[in-house]
C-alpha cells in the first residue's frame, strides 16, 4: 500500500504570494491532518479534515486554509505569505481519527521557503 | 535531511543501554498521549500511545509512563540501537469534535553511539 504523498517536496515563494500544497492520503483513509513544523515553534497542528469537512482547527490565522476532496485528497493554502511561514508542512492520514492516532501516518512534508 | 529543530535537548547513549526521554505536558484536561519518532528527512512516526486512565503501557522495546499528578510523560527504550537515533516528540491530546487536537512537545534528540 502506498504511503502518504505530498507535493511539491520543496517550494520557494516570495512574501505576499500565495501557495497551495497537496496531500494524497493512504488509500482508504478518510482523515487528513495538516501540521506546521519550524525550529522556533516545533510541530503545530493546523487543521483536520474528515469526509470533506473540517473537523478541527489549530490556532493559526485565517491566511491558512484547507479543503478535502471527495477522493480524500487534501490541499492547504496559505495566502499573503510572510517570512515566518517558512516551515516544513506535514500531512498525515488515518482511517478514523476518533479512535486514536496509532493508525495515523505522516507524509515526508513540503519544505516551504519564503523570501 | 530536514532539520526538525535547533537547540533541542539531547540524550546521548551507548548501544545496548536503556534510554529514558521525558516530557512535561501542560493541560490537565488532556486525555490521550502519544510518542512520535522523527528521523532526519522524514515525517513523524507513531511509536506508542497511552490514555489518561492508564499509568503505564508497554510495546516492543518501549514503555510509556504517565504521571497525571505532575503532568509528566516518559518514554523508555530498552536495549537502544543505532537505528533508534532520531528526534522524539510527545503529544498531549484533547478530544474535540469527534477527534483529537494535539499539542506537541519540543522534542528530544536521541543519539545512539555504536
């Protein structure tokens, strides 16, 4: 079974631009969560989607948004990029997020650099 | 590989030793706790979890201890191997909206010397 895939793996953007990152979950998984990882703040939860609905959201500004499609693939968008948005963005999928995280698998991440 | 953090606490051990990694959590309402392992260039990997109604759980070579009184979590790795070298994170979770919202610790870098 293929793992979680994220595209692109690396991205360089300029302040003020917007960016869209993509995540393809493991086949059969309906939950997709997004995380931001930085040296300063560590790993932080962005949001979780389950069956195309945002189920939970972390403490991030409205510039961060996401969506999930009927095939469970998910995208996250960051508008009006700031230098502080430079980070590794991780996606994780699971079949049922409500029972626990032992079945949650992370992708390799997208490294976003904002200049 | 990807850098997961600067100035992380570091634990250096010899191969074959037992390792203990500690984590303090902040929210007494957290009811589900997880340890993750992250190797350079990869996403985090689930190791073991424990719910708040337990104080100890064992897996293969790993044991997690939970002390709710002092809000402390530890991960014990038996007979540490070079392949265990990685950054280890704890996460406290609160159940919300049918799922869990995690808050992650900063991580500890484990270095295993052969």
